C-alpha cells in the first residue's frame, strides 16, 4: 500500500482549515450580537438603525462565503482524485522499508533495485 504523500502537511492544512472555519463562525456570532446591541441602543435614530442593518448584512454575507468555501472544498475533494505516486513521471513506487535487525532498504515497485543492472 503506497503511503500518502506528505501526510504531516495534509494533517496540518486540515487543522488550519478547521480552525479558520471555527473562527469565522465565532466572528459571525459576535457580529450578530454587536448588530443587535447597535439596534437596541439606536433609540429610533434612523442612521444608527441603518448602520446596524449594514453590520448584520455584512455578517450574514461573510457566513455565506465561509459556508460556500466549505461546500466547494468538500465538492472538490470528492471530484478530484487523490494523488497516486505510480502515475508520476517514471511510474516507480518508491518506499523505504525497515528490515528486522537490519538497515532500511529502498524498494522500487516492490523490489530492491540492483545497482549493477543497466
């Protein structure tokens, strides 16, 4: 079974992505609360009411953008195939294997390459 290329990088990027989505949702909630407080303390002032409406609209638009990005990411991950090391130029699957009680050995297509073959 070929190893996934750069699993640490993939895990790191997935962690960053989930953190950013969580921060965006938290910011949305904070913006909705701030817009509500702005509306409550407007005391009928039309300018302040319009400002609170704009703040709420901006928060909703931001949340829609984040949700579209999440849906697009999931759609692209399903649509695009996972990288396969055997399809890269040269077509050789390379892996290092630990030998019991011995050194690590490079395997190319499941075989130890012979240094003397042409």
